[in-house]
């Protein structure tokens, strides 16, 4: 083997080895102290305990579980559920940055602000209405649409399609209308 092929093999082999060994050499610490993940885990555990309690009650009512074992298992599940609920309450009490209603109102106000910073008008039922466009073209299009709302003023002599009274040309075939 000549020296060129050895350099070529090394040029390919070294980046591949670095790429493969990189995850093994990195020392990333995964922080599992994210409150959202912890609350999500607690909520999942709560749902699991509730489902297990329902299954236990159903099995006892069907006679699958003896009456001497049922109270102890139920008490254990209830204690686990109470501990989980206490932990959930502890997490939910810590972020006291404002009430949920205040945060919701702030989010609504921030969404109502348009791109140029102007406030949108609000209807009686609470739905936001976009601001009226000041563009001349938009006003002309709106007036044209209002005119087009009228009934047919006749039919095209060439293709027979209904046309508006204000039309000068047929919208389908382009024939001149009188």
C-alpha cells in the first residue's frame, strides 16, 4: 500500500472515530429539576393511583379480592394518592407571580395589540374586530363587492350566463354587453 492510500484511510477514519466517540466523551448533566416535568410526572402518578383505586374497587365488588386484603390495599393507595396531591400542591403554590386570572388577562391584552401597536375594537359579545383598513384599494374592492351582491340584470347574449346590471362585459366569455 502506498502512502497516499494510508493518508486517505486516516482522513476518513479519524473523523468517524471522533464522531462516534463524541457522545461517550461528553459529560452532559441532564437536569431533571424542571418544575414542569416534575408536575407532569406527579399528575401522571395521580392518574395512575386513581385508576388503580377504581380497578381495586371494581375487583372487590366483583368478588375477585378477599375482604381481608381489600382495606389494607385501599388504605395504601389512598396514602400514596394523598402524598402525590400534597406534592402537586407544593409545586403549584411556589410560583406566586400573580393569579391565573391576571396572567390570562395579560395574555389577552398582549394578543389584542396589533402589529403597529394600536388597540383593536371590541364588539359587544367580546370578539376582537380587526381595525378598518385605510387603504383606498381595499375600500374600492369592498364597494365593488357590495355592487356584485345585487341580483342578475340579464343574461349574456353569447353564452347565456347571468350578468349584473353594472357589468359591461360578460365575466365568462368576455362578450360586450349593451
